[in-house]
């Protein structure tokens, strides 16, 4: 069987997982660094989901690193089914978090409130952008692993 570039246990999957972790950490840093994000539910949801994505991605990056460096393919059907399910759930949750954060920031910018003083809303926009990038990579790995699932 030919190796899919982003399937579980490949170097492409390791790169996708590290990218997911980097973008989710960046989203968390832009959201939480010296900013009172807890005033809005959308921002709290984004922080929670990005924390989950970061943890999920780092755990699967360790699995991929073990598989790549030891040269042992990870082709257990139960494990791959769990990874596909987790990727799909986190993919949709991170898309929802990124969209809700982006819409809340857009509302805050266009409203007459004084909440967006200085570069506060710019940080929220950067956090939403990093969440979208993380979603894109999570969705890509979900598609690669879903494509691999019927062949096992």
C-alpha cells in the first residue's frame, strides 16, 4: 500500500500535528497574554478549544514521531478510528471557535463600545486567524486519515 503523505504515522502527519500545535499555542498566546478575554463567552470557548487542540496535537505528534523514528507503522484499526473521530470533532469545534471569535471581534470593532482600546482587538483578530490556521491543518489531517481508514 502506498503511503499517504498526511496519514497517521508518517512524517507528513508529524508536520501537520506540529503545525496544529504551533498555531493553537499562538492563538492561546494572542488571546490570553495580559488581556481580559473572559468577558465574552466566544473568547472563553476559543481558549478552551485551542487548549484541547494543542493537547491532542502534541499527543499525536509523539505517536507520529515514535512511528517515524522507530520505523514502525501505526496501522491499528481501532487507533485510526479514534484518531479520525477526534480529528473530526476537534476540527468542527475549532472552526466554530474561530468563527465565533472572529464575529465577536468584528462586533466589538464596529460597535460604539470602548472595549477595543489600543491593540486589544488586533490581538483578538490574530488569535482568530491562528485558530483558522489550526482548523485548516486539523481538517487536512482528518481528511488524510479518513482516506486511509477504509484500506485497513
